[in-house]
C-alpha cells in the first residue's frame, strides 16, 4: 500500500460472535462495491482461502479450543480491497484483560474520489451500525500515520488517534464530549445515539488545518499528540468504562 491509499478502522467493545450477522454484513458490503470476497484466511490471504461460497460468518467465529482471539484476513476480487478482523471470543485476552475488537479496511487510492468515495462513506456508516463501534476513522494512510501517540503504540484508554475525513464517536464518546460537539461542522447524530463527522465529500478535499481545528475544539489532550505518556482514563474513556456504557451484544444483522 502507498500513502495515498485509504485506511478505515473501527473499534468496538461489542461481541462479534454472531455468524449470521457477519454473513449479512459481508453480503451488504459486496452489494455496496459490486464485488465479492474471494480470499479469507487466518494467515496469508494472498495464497490461501477459506470457503467463501457457503458464508464467511462461521469461519470468522470459529475459535479453536484454546484460542481467545483471532486475526482474520480477507480480500475482495475486483476492487482489491483488503481487510483484517481482530476479535476476542469473550472480550478478554488470555490474561483476563478487557480488549477491543477491530476491523480495518485497506482501500486503493483510485477509490478515494467520485462515486467510489460515496461507497466508502456508506461502508463506514454500515460498519459502525452493525459492529457497534465506539470510535472509528477513515482517511489517507499518510494522514493517519502522521499522528504520534504518546506511548510506543496507541493505547485507546489513554487517547484517541485523531479527527479525520470520517470520524465516528459512539454513544459513550458522544456523551463524554458533550457540549464540545456543538457547532462542529459536518457532524451528524446517528440513530444509535453516536455521532459521525464527515469533513468533505472526499478525503482530498479536507485541509490538514481543518482536522487540527476540530481536534483543538474537542480537546487536544483527548487525541494522540506525542509528548509525555498519559494515564489511562485521564483524558479518554477506559475499556472498562466503554464496556459498562455499551453492554456486550452480538452484531446487528
């Protein structure tokens, strides 16, 4: 991938253990893009694939007896969109610690404008609706990678990564941000009680300054900005707070 490709990331504290919901979700994505999933695997989607003709849901949730987490990789045929799913069987890792589930899409740059950009917006909305994201974002790879967490890798209980072309705040973060969200351009309240920010029709239309202005309005300490490490829960919600405010449930089909 190059720096002008699109990354879409969704983070969730919901349970992702419904095979039926995954099948419905993947069929909906295939309709959005007029494409089909051709590769699905735990290790190398370029060389191996699971049976995608009978439904992917059962493969996604097929945990081994001793597995507490899974990484699943997939790829679409014509668009070459790739995705990774990381999820936890019970929401806990092998040490009994709370963990967030995630899905990340890698979109070729040629799909970042025109009708394809509208499809990405549709994918973004569908995913947070179905998978119950507490935070999600989409933008050019280089824009996302330019954000520097205060710890070696992003700790979501210390800070969110930033504000991007598309940004979703789930109900817990919408409540947490409160009045700071008032007057933010491009913000719409979602049916689930969260809020989604769209800064332009395409990511190329969004000036870097526009992203930073909203970061400042919402509170720069909430977002990754380098510097000294922040304490968990000091500026951002902890995973426990998110789990308490958004009870675990299966994805909505």
